[in-house]
C-alpha cells in the first residue's frame, strides 16, 4: 500500500543567481537567449502572454517553482511565502486544462510578496482583475472553472514543462515571442555568448538595412559544386 504523502513539501535555501547575473541577462530578446543555448530552452509555444497589449510581456528573474496536482493549487498558495523581490512564480500543473491554476487575487498576493510575473502551463481566470494587478502573466489559456486546494504539492522543486526541466533559481526571460528558461549552472556561459550573438545580430541588421537580399553563407554556397542546378 502506498503511504499518504505530506500535503506540502517545501525545499528551502535553494541556489539563486546574483543581481549582477540577472542584470546581465535583462533586455535581451528571447531569440538571442535561445541561440546562446544552442537552440533550446523555450517553453511550449502554447504558453502565451495573457492580454497581449494590455499587460507587459517582459520578464527577467529567478523562478520559484510550485508543483501542483491537476486541479489543485495548494503548492501555489504555499509558494507565496517563498517569494522574494524580483522572483517569477512558475506554476506546473501537468498541463491541466480542467480548471484555472491561478486567478487575480492570488496574483495580487504574489505581487505584494515581490513577484514580477506569473508563468504556468495551466490556465488562468479573472482576466480583467489580472489586468488591474498589472503583472506579466503567461499561460496556456483561460477558464473560469475553480481549482481545489487540498494538495499534495511541492514548492522549490524541479519541475518539467514541455521538454524543459526547470529548477528553482533558474532565470526565466520573456517577451512577446514567449518564455525561455536559463539554467543557473550555465548562466555565466550564456551571458558571455549573448554578447557575441548581439554583435552578430546588429551587424546583420546593418547589412539588411544596406540592402542585403540573401545571407552571405548562401551566396558562398551557390558558388561551389555542392549545388545542383536543374533546368525546368
């Protein structure tokens, strides 16, 4: 027989990025960040900004994770007590679509506790109230259905959203294109690579403005024996 788990498990004193590391990542487009991680790190495409145009979409901060059972929010409620100024609350529901994972009042509490944004693989409710709170919110959609708050749940644990494993202290960056997670253990390498990627992108922008019609690498390829031309 399986023993009943504790209603809540809260992992504390987890590693966190420094303010300098967060500031170094802030402001870069999510596409640059993904490129700096060799094309991975983005959360699933269906996790989108809520109320685009009415709420901001830019985030850059360490995540506090809440792992809930489907239709339950006890871990989310407990995660409120672990938030620090500048954190992003990341709520994992196992892609639950049966009800909302969070609503406006809890988001308001999260803002009061220092959160700068909310990201979940589940749904949200109370859209107008969330707009009034003003925090960036990313979710998989909207539902007025209510969740339970019975547990069990975990706070500060590793969660998986899509194919992205996320640990507390990892940094979430978002913009209009979506949300990306930078693992804490590679953050300094990503920061270094971002500087190089930014220079390359600015140079390419200048070339496009100057009239570039195709990538230079393609033009070079066309001049080799690796291209077969077939007349119609």
